[in-house]
C-alpha cells in the first residue's frame, strides 16, 4: 500500500495515499499535542507535515527495507517538528491542497478526553495508531455486511467484538428473529471476518507477511498500556 502510494499518480495510488493519511493523521496530531504544542500550533504542524510529505515525495523513502511504516512516519514527524515550523512558516489553515479533510474541531475535542496524561508522545501515538487500525478494520467489515444487505445483523452483533459489554445470545436472537444457535454461528463468522480485516490493515504497512503477527502483538500491547 505504501509503495503504491509513493510510486504512482494513478487514481488507485491517490486513493491509497488518502487512506494512509486518513488512518494516521489523528495519531500524529496527538503526538504533536503531547510534545507540548497548543491546539493551533499542532493543527498547523500536522497539516504542514503532510504537505511536505507529499510535495517532497518522502513516501518513496519508506520502502520495504525500512520496516514498519508507522515507525518511519513517526520518525519523520519528530524530525519535522524539531527542525522547524514557527508561526511565520506555518501553512495557513484552509490554504493549499489536501487529499483528506482534517477535522481538527473533532480532534481537539477527542484529544481533551485522552486518558493517561503522563504518557509520552510516543505512547499516545502508539495507542491512537492501534485504535485507528481497529476502526479501519471494523469499518471494512461493516461495509461487507452492508454490501450483503445485512447491516442490521452487523449492528446487533458488533457488541461481541467489543470490550466485554455483551448481551445474551438469546436476547439478540429474539431481536433478529433467529435461533440462538444461528446467532452463535453468525458471531463466529463476524469474528473471523474482523480478524481477517485486522490482519489485512496491518499487512499493508509492514515489510512482509511474517511481520504481521509481531505487529498484532505491538497493537495489543499499545492498547494495554496504562492498564
């Protein structure tokens, strides 16, 4: 996915690049905030970083010999923040072209609710990277159910992918007009699809398939941080 985004100007490449930016911009924004920058400075730095990343084709540097994409991206942002961008250099919000929409209003509200303020910038980035990957995987699975005209089924079963706030199978079965056994089978299939999508999202930004399990472990550790 990274290679495709870096080496082509085709519609597929632009789509891949937009997908990458969408997945990573909020974790990077929280990294900048945790570095001590206020909301306005963090907004300018995040936008400016992506502008430079695209204009200077820095994604070409993130080749498959350099490991995980998130490691490259965080290192590049840290270098960028430390190197420059005072107020007179900042990209004016609303100026220039952007392939994605940065919803900084929502980001600021979300950041104000971030837990564990003693976390380092790197830890808060790792946590939000993990949450972004989970969100992308969940959205992909939901779209599969929508495509198969089973959105209601997904909405009722998604609780079984969550943090333990489950309802009895019998209750869901009665709601959907299905047998309890059918619900158990449907939950099993949903979990399988979710696991497949989670692995797919991770596989897009690591060097090889053999790195997926290690990255999954890193994701779980990032979510456990602070427990």
